């Protein structure tokens, strides 16, 4: 019985851990994603956030292959 309780507790903590990681990724700031601090987000930098990566092409309104702070703000 105590093994079952321990197993259920570990499973619950795992779910919370994944939810926390997903929330952290969703709330990523422009600055935290801009790894080279050039003031733009490349597709590679945007790939750190799955949702941003998927939306990248539609957000890149000037089609220069990067996201400016203004383009990123439209996503947030």
C-alpha cells in the first residue's frame, strides 16, 4: 500500500513539473529568448518556445527572417 502511495505521489509531482516547464516556456520574455542580444529573434532562438516557433513565419511581418520586439509583442 505504501508503495502505491509513493508511486501516485511521484506521478503527481512529475505532472506538476511538466506543467511548470510548459508555463515557463509560454511566458518566455524577448530578452530571455534573444541569446545573442542582438535585439532580434532568429528562428533558431524562437525554437526554444514551441508555440513561438510555430507562429514565427506569420509574426515576421517584414519577412526579414527575424522577429523584432514589436513583432514579438504582437504574439504576446
